[in-house]
C-alpha cells in the first residue's frame, strides 16, 4: 500500500477528483479503508472510523466523501455486498455464515440487502455463479 501511495503522490497527472488515487494519498482515508477492508463485519460507525484515524466525525466524513466519492457508511455497505458476493461465489459457507461475516445479524436482512444491490437473492446468485 505504501509503494502505491508513493507512486500516486509522484504522478503529476493524478486525478484530483474522487477515486482510489485520491483516497490512497490521504493517510486518514487510506487507513480507514484498510480497517473497513480488513473487518467488513465490524459494527462500524462514522465516529468509530474517525476516532481510529484521529479526526472529528465531521472532518473525517467530509475528507472520506471528497476522496472516495461517497460517504463512509455507503462505501461500507457496498464493500460488504462486494465481499458477500465473493464469499458466495468462492466458498460454500451457509448464507447465515456469510451474513454474519459481513456484519448482518439477520440472514433475512442480509438477503434483502443483497437482492437490492444485485437483483438476485444470495442463493440464486450462488447457483448462477456456479453455472458460469
């Protein structure tokens, strides 16, 4: 991560808009992304993420949104669903186990959120992934 961050800082043509290049050059945002990616199932709040990087809740939320292009909890939800899709495709864990791993206490709530994002129930997504 440090090598990539250094390379991005060196690039004169780096995008100044939101995205990975901007997110990884902001140390606080990069550290919060590392935390989210390492523990997507943690019961994160904006206040928790902000405290982890030594910023106020408001300052952190503003910097994260400017760097990533979406608010922290929106990103967290998207990352959880991305992680769930990978787990469903690549592992044979039960839906309840996948739901718990990404931070849902209810398999029903997980299934509803997954279907909203992917247009398929988790079981149907898994079956389709196996066929492809």
